[in-house]
C-alpha cells in the first residue's frame, strides 16, 4: 500500500482501525472489551459510545491544548473526558434504554478507559484540531470493529444468533459458556493468537511516535507492551529473557521486537564478558 | 450476617476480575511475578476500601442533599485521583515501611477501573456507607486472590512450551479463562 500522508483525516482513521488498532495491536481498554461483548449488538453499542467520547474529547482537548498548563494536564483531561461521558450516559439512558440497561456500569466507566486518556496524552494534547478529531474517530472505529468481531464470535458460538437473528441450523446446540465470563477471555486470547499467526497484530506493530508505555497506565509494571518497549527501566527482564534464563538458551521470543531486545541484551553481555 | 454473605459474594462468587471484568489491565499487567502481584493486591485493598468509604460519605452527605447525583462520575473520578495522591503523600511522610511496600503501585490505581467501578456500583445498588465499604473491601480481596493465583500460574508457565502465536498475551487470557471457569464453582456457595 502507498504510504499515506501523515496527520490527514484518512490516514488517522486508517491508523486507528488497522495500524494501531487499540484492542488487537495496542491491547488497551480490555475491561469493556471483555465485559460488553456478549453479543455483536452490545459490542457495537459500547464501541460507538466510546467513539463519540473519544472523538469529542480529543477535539476539545486539542482546542484547549495551548491554554491548559503543563502541570495541570491530567486533571484537566479527566474533567473533560468525564463531562463527555456524563453526557453520553444521559443520552443513552434517554434514547436507547435497553442498551443502556445491558451496558450498565460500563458506560460511566468509559472515563477510565486507557484508550481515551492515552490518545489525549499522546495525540490530542500536541496536534491540531482536525487531525485530533479524526484520530479519535479512527481509534474509536477500530475499537468498535474489535468489539464487533469479538461480540460476533461469542454470539454465534454461544447463542447461535448474529445481531439477534438465528443463523445456525436448528440442530446446533449453543455453547453457553462463550456468552459467560470465561468465553470472553477465551475468544479474546484466540483472536489475538490468530492475529499473531497472520502477522496482523504483533507482526506489523508499527514504530510510532506514541509510546503506549508512557504515562498511560502509570508505569511499566501495568503495561501490556512491556516486552516490546525500549523505554522500560534498565535491568528489567523481558518475558523472552526470563524464558531464555529458564531454558538456558535464548528461546524464540514473544514478538520480533522482544527477540531483538533479548538478542541485544545477550550481545551486550558478551561484550561485557570479553 | 448479611454483610458476611455480601462479602463472600463479592469476593468469590462474583469475583471482580474473573466475572465482572473490572481491573483487567493491571490484572494482566502486574501478574508477572508473585511479589509484585501481591503488592498490587495489597495497595488496591487499601485504596479501594478507603475510596468506597470516602465516595460513600461524599455521595450521601453532599451530592444527594444538593440533588447533584448526575455529577457522580466526575466527582468520583476526581476523588479517586486526589485520594491516591493524598495517600501517597501521607504514606511517604508518616508510613515509610508501608510506602516502601506499596509506593510503586499507588499511581497505577487511579486508572484501575475497579476503584471507580465499585464506587458507582455502590450507588447503583443503593448500598449504605457501611455496606459499601464492606463491599469495597471484599471486592479488593477478591482481586487480590485472583491476581496472586494468576501470578503463580504465570511463574510456572515460564517453563512450559507455549506455541509461538500464543506466547505472551493470548496464553495469559486463556489461563484467565480457565480460572474464571474454576471460580464458577463458587456459585454453589449461594
């Protein structure tokens, strides 16, 4: 594919949906991803409400980026995001009461979704208004797509329906557990594994200016990207290195980047020895 | 007695991570080593109990009398953020040993959705301040149990030969799925 020009609306949307898909590539915002995907429709509902908050909060934060003092950044972002979430909360209660009842507490919990804070911190706080808005839109659509995919698998296997329609033959006995809690973990694990196999997620993980380990979850200990991050504190060992130590050899690493860092660490040791 | 039942329910039957999906990020992220997992569990127990108490008090004595219930999301998240900061400062000054144990985990807790989630659930379920605090404590204990169990499984799993595509994140998810199935067994306690 031709390389798109940076920071244009189309590039941002493409980036959000495929290149940096928040769920499958960046592994952010797992709580709503797992909790609300009992059916495809719930997934779409949750995804779209997050998209609205994400796009609007990105827009407002980008507008205010020169006014908000550096030190007051975080509290200001929290207030902006929480205000939009409250609005979405009331709109959904008024116009889509059924969906609101199903999603329940996860609507107000959009506030603590790492994707939103992450985008505010990494993109909207620095970039112009239009690009920020489309960045939020793209990320939100990527999130919606992931939730839709996860919800579809769980609904089809677990209930035999898709978007509420019966699609499996009448002889099919639904595997109930896929709609229950364990199914969420299971399907998500398998989907990411498939993405790894097809080199969609980890394989084409981009090197972007946004480092998800930075200031989003607080520090490296909570970060899912720990293994592929090159900003973690010195001396901490990646999963690949732990495996290598356990087996006495440098094992095949989790992700290409992790392999590289493990190899780099090893060559570093060799240099030190020699 | 009802409080004990509520606590058992929140801690085991409706485990916060494995059946309500709150606090997944740190559940997956901090469970690499059992010491860090335990530290995170301890820090969360401390903050979650305190925050459900403070949020409960503020909700019942400030927001309800002034009919400001619609502001609860904004107020709660600010309380949680401020509380975490405050606890960190307080411990740094007066509880050095506790700070050394919990210090690095405290900043993570602001973004842990279990904290805000419990505060909102307390309001949604109409719990009194005492019930809400007990619920918060029990939820946090459930989180602690789950994360320590997962961390021990992960420590053992290092020696296993996991297929390449499943290494890292996917295999942890599948472990969590199996734990979640196991926790279904507690439903019989009801």
